[in-house]
C-alpha cells in the first residue's frame, strides 16, 4: 500500500503533468488551427509560394511536436496519467491523435504541392508575354494535385491556391505594365502591352474552365470523380477587378489615340478654314483634359483605388461633349463636299474619329446622302455610255482618244469609265454595312453591277 508521502508525491506530480497537458493542448491547438488562407482573410495578396511555404512550415512544426510527444519522458507522463486514472488522459490521447493526423495530412499535401515550385519559378522569371504558354502546364499540375491528394481535395483549399495564382499573375502583369509609366509612355506601346495582359489573363480563365470540364480525365477509372463545384467568381474576384482596370485603361488610351488625330484634321471648301480652326481648339482642349493622367501619382491598375476611376469618369463626360461637337463639324464639312470623291476623302482623313459612337451616330445621316450622290454619278456614266454607243451606231465607229488605234482607244475608253465608278464604289466598304443593305443601298449596288457588266462587254 502506498504511503502518505508517496501519495502526496504522486498527487503533486499528477498536478504538474496535468498542467503541462493543458498548456500543450492550447499550444498544439494554435498550430492545428492555422490555415493557409489567413493572409487572404486579412486582406493581403499572397502568391502560391506562400501556400507552399505554409505547408512546409506546418510539416516541420508538427514533426517537432510529434517527436516531442514520442520521447520517453512524455510517454512516462502518459503512463502516469493512465496509472492514476487522470481525467486528462483522454484529452492527452486526443491531442496525440490530432497531431498525428495533422502531420500525415501536412506531409502528404507538402509532397503533392512540391511539383508546383518549378512552374511558379518559371512564371516569376519569364518575360510576361511568354507567361501564356506556361498556364496550361501549371493548371495541369493543379488538377493532378486535386485528383491524387485527398487532403487537398476540398474547395476551400483549392480556391485559396487558385486565388494565389491569380495574385501572382496580377503581380507579374503589373510589373510588366509599369503603372507609373503606363499613361506617360507612347500610347501605341502601352496598348500593345495592355493587349498582351488582357489576352493572357483571359486565357487563364478559359484554361481554368477547360480543365474544370475535363477534370474527370485526371481520376482513375475505378475512383470517384470529385468536380470543382465552387463558383468561379470566388477564384477570379481580384483578377476580374484587375482586368476591369486594364480594360478601363485600354479604353482611355484608345480615346487618347483617336482624339490626337484632331491635330491633323484639316478641311477644304467654303467653310474649311473655319472648321479647321474649331477642330484645332478642340485638340487643345483634349490635351488639357488628358494632362490629369500624365501628372497623376496613383496606380491606375489598382482596383481598390478610386482616384483613377473618378478621373476617367469626368474625362469621359467631357469627351462626350467633344464628340458631339466633332459630329456637328463633320456634318458641315460633308455638306460642303462638291462630289462623291471629296466626300470619301473627308471620310478618309477623319480616320478612327468617325468610328467613335457619338460621332458615327451624328454622321450616319450622311451615308445615305453618299449613296444617292454615287447613284447620280452612276446615272451620269450610264448616259455617257449610251451616247457613245449611239454615236457608234450612227457613224459606224466610236470616237476614241486621239492618236490611238480604234480597238485600243475603245478599250482605253471603257477602262476609264470602269475606273470612274469602281474607285468610288470601293470606298463604300468603309461605311456601315447597314446602309448598303437599305433599299437605296441595294438599288445603288444593282445599278453599279449592271453598269459594270455593260462596260465589260
């Protein structure tokens, strides 16, 4: 039978052991409750390497804890809890099981995530225009992880990884675009870069959807297929925001490129000088308006920032006014055009300006006028042709160019008439198809084709 002193020692030791178990349980729970999503939840923008590092560190931490629990000293403590029938023994056993299970999980996930390292290194070091070609292989590895690692086969964990991949792509795209220089660089160069980024990020979303639809191919025939049943918007929420900014900058630069053409716009005709001066003043207004973007200090690609968005909104309002004024000027210039040739020259010198929606809307009323003008020109050519044929019938020969044989002169005459109608008709490809399909447009086309057939006989 145990003596009183032995009982006191056992009681004291038990208390110390139980206190240690309580302390360890709290410490272990802190480790076990850590999630790789913590950085995302806190509003940070971690990349996939944070995910890999998390599981590597988790393995190391749990291995350290597990090794401590397996020491002779700790085993002796467990035996004491058992011997003295401590109420903390179940808690100790549960803690050990939790650590053991978490370690097995972490080791398996860590091993399965390792193949990502090579792909991530490539994405971080390759020039951004070459990133697109690396996205399918990257997603292929992600699919393999999903299919082969049961511990990682949960929507919560996979969406974290995919969001981190999106963060990496945004980071690399932003570095490539250099937001601080994007609006100050040559517009055409910035447009090319923005197009590369837009194409690459959109391709990633398409590739994700493609792999999602073919996920079953990664599972063995006799195994249950687990699909990605989470909403894609959970993955792409930040990427879509960034893409939205890219498109906003693209629209801004396109407008800038269009309105820069105002400087080159000059008109002829009775009011040519007056209209040209108005356009030059509009160009000066545009340059003053655009200056806000050249002098800005904010990151125009940051979806969370509102300054750029506010500036663009105000800029677009003023651009609308410029577009309406330009539409009015172009209508006046069209009215001064003496014939079809001059009208099409006017269309040509306006370049992309005439395709701007508000300008096109104002100028559209002149497209039917162009069709009518050309139809009148076709009538005039038809009269010339008829007169020529009539003279040939009356005199037995057709008048031709001086110093040219009859046959050669006739051919040359026909070619000149054909060119007179074919040249202007070719310009109609630059006006909206809608107007050519109107009743007047169809009649004009039929008249043109009939006349061309006559001239080719």
